[in-house]
C-alpha cells in the first residue's frame, strides 16, 4: 500500500509501498506527483531499476531529454547521464564530480530543466551525500518587506562569472567558452507553473548581479537571500544507499553534492533530466 511520509517539516516526501518497476495505478501516480509538486523532492528506497525502467519511470513526471554532456551519457540509453569516478580502459565513464555548491540545474539556460531523477547504483561507505533545499519554504519565510523588495527583480546568471566560484581548480574560461556562454536573466522570484507558489531563484554561492541595481546594492541582497535559503529548517541531507532514487523539482529546489574519497571508493549514479511538464496522462509533454 502506498505511503507518503514527510521527510522533514520543511522539505521532502518519502514514497513507500511501491515497486517503481511494476505498474503503478493512476490514483497512486497522482498522489505521488502531487507530493513532488508540494514538497519539492521525493525519496524512493530499495529500488532495482534497469536503465530502460529508469527512463520509463521518469516519464511519469515529465518529458525526458538528453543532457548536454553527451560524452557521459549511457551508450544505450542517452537519456541517462552517468555520474561516476569509475574509469574503463583508462577513461572516465562519467562525470567524476560536479555540483558541490548550492545550485539549481541549468540556471544558465533560457529554459532550465523542470527536474531530475538520480538513482544510486554504487555508493561509497561515507560521503557522496546530497543536500536539498526547499526554495518555496524559504520564500514564504522571508519578511514581507523583503518579499516586496524582490518581487519584480531579475537576476543575471553568468557561467563565466560562476567558474572561479564553482570550479576554482579548473582553468579560466576560454575565448570560445566566453563567446558561447551568453548571460541569461531569470526572475528572482520564480512562480511554479503547476502550483502557482513562489520560490527564490537566487543561486547558491555566486554573488549574481541583479538587473538594474548597482553592485553595491546587488551583492549584499543576493548574498542575504542565498544564505537565508539554506538554513537547516529548509534543507535535508540524503545519505545514499544502493537502490535509492531521489526526484527533485528544479523549479522549487536547490541542491549540492558532498565530497567523498574518490581514490579509495567507487560511486556510480544514473541521472535522468526532465525538460517539460507532463501530459494529463503522466507520460510527459513539452513545456
């Protein structure tokens, strides 16, 4: 029997009582989908999915699309992005590490992805956890004066600006990357297209520029919002076990990975990405 159990008061739902590789009733799917919209992340434990089943299960929540880093896509299932430190024939099979700062996936895109589903196939004995934060709850908790202050502001997301903050060990962007990585602008307060709820969209650690404000005004405001939004009351740390699935709503959540000893231990995660809202039948349609 399906059970929907709150993870914390501020974020997340654990889904119990279903096997995601078997048919799930429309009624149960609607309950699960609504819990995702309402609480921004879902956790499923003890699942045993093939790559094909992973892709098919993801489609219940929206349109699945192939992620941009094609060199790390699964050969037979390009919809799956491999996150791993494992090498084969001297070459990495996946992205060894990424996202170790608070962020929303694809914020540098004009149309960021709706969500992602991450599935644990191999995990280290310690580390390699993932933190999640509920940006709807963070927005709701802001003082009314701050909500009013940021209501119509827009944030400028720059991949070039983010490089030294997010990947200080990597070289500066090349001229080609600078030309390709065009700045994009998003509302600082994002309205969820399904629920209509408002969420902060301020990124995690880069002092983004706010359109129309000076740097002296912009940086302190962005920094305050970023620090406010990841207080313990809005966040949850998922400690992975093999067979765990976490689905997060990129419109209302931030997340970040944590370190692990990639020399001593292996980690293998499969991720699918959702690009658009689902159809009424739950099979997905483009936004």
